């Protein structure tokens, strides 16, 4: 294999030494590790095509990889396969300021795009918290979101076209303009976790930077009051640019780490960012302030200047590392639920947290109901990871029971394949496999991820469904 | 707040599923022609097969304004949904065309057509959160859901948009909704030539303005500003133009959306030329010579919507030539209405992409019974 690839790839594009392979053994979900046979670092689209033809011919599994910041094990290597790292294909190919588009290679970092177009008064809206490191290719594969997606949408809303290389080395362009003839394969590819093709070029939609941005910080003495005021704000017709919530454990961890000025005693904290033209922002700030007051906010602050706005956000943006400081390990869950269920679900999570003896801190995208409970544990304690995963599974099944989903933005990867058996029935999963085989009949692209086999689900359901069906009796009626 | 009339309710899932199962099980599988409100019978290639009346399966299943989501059976009339939303000051952001009063939610999603707001707020597919479908084997399945963010499994919900019913019979659809803008104002500019309109559209494109529609027809460019009162006033003042009355503005955009403007009348083929908004290439459009009453002004044969990204053309146009021009500019041409419905009405795909479409069709509908050949002759 290596010999075949070296025929057309430069020496440094093929990594085979175990020491060098180790860098690629896991992604952001480091509990899962596996060494690949080889890591390939192509520099051109033609090289990607050639690599794919060889892999297809020799039936070698291919795991694409961007920056490896994924949190579901999507880029976890396959023992018999290669990792195809797109990290060296990171050029910004073209900026079109008039039509507000940027054509980029997949390995470019998310933040690098917004930085490169800032001088034109433009930005790329989806901003995952990992944006300094994660790549556009990885964002496409996971349909990444960020704090601004309530107003500006997810990756799927901000991509105009994709060029992919299929498993047989064919180059396909999907989308283009505001629509394209045929099936919406652009939408299908986004969020497909590297299982349908390798993304080699992306055209992004850019937006004009808002003229004015304002942030409110509101503290509440119960999580419910904070959740209710989120619903009230939205019912009032205000679509905030960002609407984030933290619970008390998260507030304290973030405050200790960043000194953002958060009220440490608050049960819940909301950060509400409003943007647009100055008059509009001023009007909306007044409405938001009134709604927070009506819902019993114990403290409301409006950032007085850019410096204070950054300070308000610093705690939220550093919440994950802040939690990381107070625990040897943490496990991030990613369910999405209808907003009206937020209070009840958080209460249930708190009860389980006591039951399992595992602290949980909640930091999440309240505007779109995307929860990120962080379960604190110590991997060195025997059995702690298993217990944590068990609790995580309970939380995800609860998200489903209230009408939500097991993953809002981190993807299924290897982590949540089990829960896919609860979210989808046999027909639905079989349909997904059939879609996959339309692209990749030999199932060589990222095998073992995202969509479980029948056998896998039979095993999972034997373990869980009985409990899942009876546990949430009081919450299901929401 | 007015109380909307309750939408009619009927659960026909079982009957629909049985029809598909039966059609699939026959030794000679029986093609089905899926019909919602029958408002877009003119669209796509000529329909074949026994009618399957999905429009009977109707009723709003869930709507909670603070969740910004509505779930309805696919046969629910679009106007009923819009009424229900309007009572809560909400709306569908993609401004769906209603070519007749019977337009259904399922038909709107299957055809994937969006109105004037599309470039600024998003297309049908941007608002689809989940679907329940019957595939070609008669299996009922759900994909996506009722929440904004959802990456569990492939995005098969969005794949249904614009598939013209060739991949599944839609049973239910969950759509994201938007708050209605606080204020809306239309301004007009006298522009004899479409180039003038395109120049204005390009000039506006990169600015943070609350534009929600931009069109040019018959010597007039219209811009619609929507949003917060202050933002709209600010835009009107800084960009100028002559303000239209609320009624006139609303009427124009509705007529454009539903193809009720005189431009869309008559039986001449109507072509939809989708192209990158700023494309300067001019299509040579012959005046409408064939129609004795037609305006002799060449401009009457062309109408620009979507800030220039969607161009409607009528007249003696060489479709193959236009498709070549479009392809060279990353655009495409749809033979939208009238004329020959037996040829390919959608722009052809590259060979590998077409082959992939066929494999996908087989993955959902192995016997080829769902709206066969409505999208492409061999799908
Ligand atoms: C601290 C932290 C915060 C985070 N915050 C957020 C957040 O706010 N929102 C959010 O959505 N995510 C977040 N994430 C998760 C992660 O950053 C995203 O999923 C991101 O999109 C992954 O990008 P990546 O380049 O690291 O991809 P990788 O981890 O390398 O890969 C992710 C998946 O994409 C596939 N892939 C990568 N490149 C390609 C390609 N070119 N073609 C085809 N498939 C490809 C891989 O096979 C894999 O399945 C966070 C992660 C961390 C560590």
C-alpha cells in the first residue's frame, strides 16, 4: 500500500512510522484510540483522487481528518485503514467581496476565514468554540454550529457549494449559486461525517459585519426562570445573535478561571448578544431587559463597551477549559431538546448527577435548545469512564424522550452509534445504509461510524430499551 | 389577535402506505403520481402513473410559537398554515409561492420553490427540520426532527426538498418559522435597463442592510426592506427611491411570488435562469414576436428576482444555447412552465452526478414507482 502511494506522493506525504502515527490515534474524544496503518497528507485534489482510487481498488478503509477537534470520535482511525489528513490543503483560494463568497480548501481553519475577510467588513458566521483550530472540512462533515447560529444558521445554511472526491476518485461539484438542478446533495453531504466523500473545496457564504453589537448578562435564582425568559424573548420576535446559558457549577468554574465578573451565587446566567444597526440594537436591548426583569432576573448588566463585552463572553468561551481545571476529566454531551423542556431536563440531569455521584456542569446554546452537560469524572478511577458513559446515555435518551435529538452539532461518530438505535428504527437505519452505498458500495469511507448495523442495535437495545421506555414517565408528556 | 380557523384534519397515513405497498408488490410495479394540492401539475416533466392523493392527509400537528417550529401533515393547505402563523406574528421565511389556493405544505417542500425573500432569509431547504415519509417500498420513516440543531444520521429530510416526490411520499413536515418583521417598506427606481438594476443589486450586496427582496421588471426596480422600524427607516433614507404604499408593495411581491404579474400570463414557455447574482452576461432575449398583444419592448421578455440570481425569461429562446451559457457561469436553466413537458425540463447533470442520482433513486424507490420521470426521464 505504502509503496503504491509513494509512487505518486512526495515522501513527506506518507507517514508510516508508529511514533509519527501516534499523533493521529484519536480526535477530541480521547477515550477512544486506534493507530491507523498509514497517514496520508495530500496537497492537491489530484493526489486525493489518486489515493482514493488505490484505496478503492485495494479495499482499504479511509478516514478523513481535519484538525481532529471532533468530540464524537468521527476521525478515530480504522485499524486496517488510512487516515487522510486534509491539513495541508488549507489555502484560501478566492474571495469575492461583491458577492460575499470565499472559495477555500478544506483544511483551512474556521477562524482564519473570518480573519482574512475582516478588512472587507465581512465574516463567516458559523463559529464553533473550537474555531481557532477546527477546519472548514471538519465543520462541513459535522454541520458545525456555534454561538451565533440561532440568528445566522449552521454550517448547512452558510455553504454554497462543495467539491468532493468520491471513493472511486471521481470529482463532483454539489450545489452552486442559490440552488442547483437535481437532488440537494449539498445538504446531504453536510453533516455526513466523512462517509459519503472527501470534501476538497468549499464555497462559503460571507456576511457583512454588523454595525453594532451589544451584550446583556442576566442572572437568575432558578434555571427555570432563565429558561422561561429565553422562550419569552423568542416569542416576542427577537432573534438574538447569541443566547447562551450556564448553570451554577459552570458559572463558578468560569468565574474562577477567567474573572469575567459573573455573579458566583446565581443559579443560572444568560448571555444575550444583539446585533444590527445601532437604533435597532438599542430597541432590542430595551425589550430584552424588560423581559429578563419580568422573569425575575436578580441582576442585569449591559456591557458598557467593547472591552466589557469581551469580558462577558470570556467566561462562556473558556467554560470548557475552566471546567477542565476543576476535574481530572470531563465528558461533553450534545443533545438538543425543544426549548420548553430545558427546565425539566436540567432538573432530571441534576437528580441523576446525585444518583451517580458525578458532578455535572451545564454550558449551552439556550437559544436553540442545544445542551452541553459536562460530566466531571476521573478516568484513573476504575469504572469511572463506564459510569460516565452510562450517565451520558441516560441523558441522550432523555433528550429523545422529550422530542429532541442525540446530537446537535458534535456528530454521532463512534460515541453515539448506540443511541442511534433508539433515535431511528430498523427501516430508517437501513435507508441510511442504502444512501451510503449509493456513494460508496464497498463501505470504505469512515466505516463503523455514525450508522449502526442491525446486529449492533440488537445488542444495544437488549441492554437499554427496557429501561428507557419506563424511566421518563413524568417528563414525556411535556 | 385574530383566532385562525382550525385547519381541517384527516389522517390518511395507513391508506397511503397501503397504496404504496400494493404498487410495490405487484409483479409489474405500478407507477404512482403523487398529488398534493395539484397546484404545480404544470411543473417538472409530464406526470405518469395512477394518482396518489397525498393532499387528503392534512392537519397541523404541533405549533408552539416560542419554539419557532410548526409540524403539519403534508396535505395541509399552505394558506391555512400561513394564517395560523400570522396570528402569532410569525411566518415562513422562504415565502412559498402559492400558485393556487390549494397549494399544500408537502407540495411546497417536494417542489422546493421559494419566493422573493429567498436570498436574504433562506430557501425551503433551510427551514426544513424534519420529515416523515413513505419510501418506494411502502416503509414509513422519520428523518430529522423538530429541533433546530440535529446531526444524527444523514440529512435525508433536506434531501426530500426539490426531489419532486421521486424519493418518497411526504407525510409530515416540520418547518422552522420566523418572526414577522416589525416593519416593511418597498421602494421603486425607474431603471429602463436590467443592467442598471444589477448594478444597484451588486452595490447593495455587501452592505449590512435589511433587504428582503430585490426585483426588476418592466422598467422598474423594487427593493423591499424588512425588519426593525429603525433599521428599515435607515435603509430607505440611505438608499432612496420612491416609497410605495403598503398595499401596492405587498401586492407586487405577492404577484411576483405567485406568478400573477402580467409577465407570467399567456402560454409561451417560461424559463427560469438561475445564476450567480451579479452575473453581467446578458442573455439575448428576443421580443415576444409570437404573441400579437405582446409588448414590443424587449425588456418585457425578462424579469429579475432574487437580486438578479433568479431571472425569468419568455420569448423565442434557444434553450440549449442558454443552458450552455448558464453552465459556463455556474448557473442552470429550468423549463418552468408551458411548452414541451416530455423533454428534459431541468438542466442535465454531469454523467457521474447523474449516475449517482440514479443510485440514490434506487436506494429509496427500487421499483421506480414514485413519480417516475418527473424530475429526469430515467429517474
Ligand atoms: C473545545 C472544543 C469546543 C468545541 N465547540 C464546538 C462548537 O461550539 N460547535 C460545534 O459544532 N463543534 C464544536 N466542537 C467540535 C469540533 O470542533 C467540530 O466538530 C469541528 O467541526 C471538527 O472539525 P475538525 O477539523 O477538527 O474535524 P475532525 O475532528 O478532524 O473530523 C471530524 C469529522 O469530519 C470528517 N472530516 C474532516 N475533514 C473532512 C473532509 N475534508 N472531508 C470529509 N470528511 C471530513 C472526519 O472524518 C470526522 O468524521 C468543539 C470541540 C472542542 C474540542
